[in-house]
């Protein structure tokens, strides 16, 4: 099995039970060193079932590993700065909150 972190999701088979998270990802993503994988895990860019984990986390079969679960990292890869992403998300949240409030019936 030759997987790459270019995919958004990796599924852990039952045969990998008890293997450390960093070791499993490094084995299945040959383009990444184990040290780089550990950095990605620490930064929260590799998650297990949408939850941050330590590099020493022991895997169980059926777990889903995600690369870059926080959506703002995808925008940062497109070249947006973090403050730009945060401000735009706040604007969107405000607009949606106002839209929701405008639909309330007041008596």
C-alpha cells in the first residue's frame, strides 16, 4: 500500500493495531520523514477521527486519519495570511448570524 499525504483521508486497517501514529503515517507516506510527520502531528495537521493526537498514539483498526483537518490551513496553503482567513470567517459568521436573526418573528 503506497499512500501519500496529498489525500485528505487515510483509513487504518485492522492489521495495524498497536502501531504508533507517527510510525504508521511515515511508513505509508514515503515522501515524508518520520521527524516531519511528528511535526505535522504536533501542529494538528494530522488528526485521528477529527481529534488531535500525540505522535505516540497507538492506532486501532478502522480509525480515519485526516490531513489538515482545520479548514483554515487549506486557505493558508492558497496564500492567504492567517489574519485574512480569521477576519473573513468572522465576517461570514456575522452575516449568517444577522440572516438568522432576521428570520425570527417578533411579536
